[in-house]
């Protein structure tokens, strides 16, 4: 009897140890999971400390409005689109990739944009394509853009300023005065400085702009396949061309 009891206890103990071993083996993982296919509305890529470094999202879950990422507000005014957003080591947004495209009542509208921001600011480089069609008229433009941004801008402060200016929209004079004040403080503003690509008038080339965003030079091939080099004044008037136009 004692031998049978000892045997049963030993057997029970061994069985429990075996179950524990098998359970641990079954759920043991090296931290990687493999999926053949996965459907997801949004993915947040995070560091070990929880800092979000990238967001991959559909349209509905695109962060905007009251959403916060890394305890920072997101842009309230931008349109929701599917794509990706990038964040630096401090959790500040530093660029993104967005795209859309759909049929409209009399044509279509689509676009794609890859941007890189200056530190705690807005985009200084952008790869952009736009495709619009209304009736029989279709306009396709694409290019690589480089922009100047205010040296003292910050994303949070810019959001606050835009909210303040939006409230002044019904008072044009007050709006212009306040905008100028912030621009002189180098908190808002900026201007395009260079574009390499195809413009909406089907001209392909290199386009240069001054610090106010006015076109000053272009080396291009127009839709008639004519190559030319133009220089312009601050009003946009051509001051010199090569080759010179024949009279």
C-alpha cells in the first residue's frame, strides 16, 4: 500500500513537471512572430521606452485634431490620408509619406507626397506628384521641392499661431498685421526656393525662387519642346532669355 502511494505521488509529481515543461516550451518565443498575412488599421512603431518613431495608418486613424503622439498635439488642419508619419528621437514629427486618389463628379483627383521637416518645424524637402482631371482637361505635375522655413518656428507654437490667425479671418487688416508680426519674429512664413520637375503648364525643368518665393530663373523645356533659360525680376517679368526670341 505504501509502495503504491509513493508510486502515485511520484507519478503525479513527474506529470506536473512534464506539463509545466511542455507549456513553457510551447509558449517560449524569441520575441518575433511570423505572419503570412495581417489586416490592420494602424501600426505604431515604438522604442523600448514607448516613444513612437513611426505610424503606418489608414485614413480613418490618421492622427489629427485632438490626437496626441508622444504627448504632443498633432496638426489639426491637415486632411486625413493614408500613409506614414516619422518621428525623431525626441518624439517630434519630422516627415511623412501620404497619398490619395479617387473619382470625382467629372474626373478624378489624386496625389502622393514624401516630405522631410526641419527640426521641430515644417517641410524643407518634398517629393510631390498631383494628378487632376475635370472633364477633358487633365493636369499632371510632379517635382522635387526645396523650401526655406523660419529659423525660430516650432510645431506646437505654429499650431497656436494658426489658431489665433484663424480667428482673425473675418478682420483682414488685423489678420495681415498679426501675420506680419509673427513673420518678422521668424515664427511663421517660409518660401519655396527650388523645384525640379514638371509644372502644371507642362514645362519640365529647374525653377529657382527668391527668399519671398517669387520665380527668378528657370531652365526648362516647354510643351512645344523648346529649350530656354529665363531670368525674371521680382515682379515675375522676364528680363533676359537664352536663346533670345527672334523678332
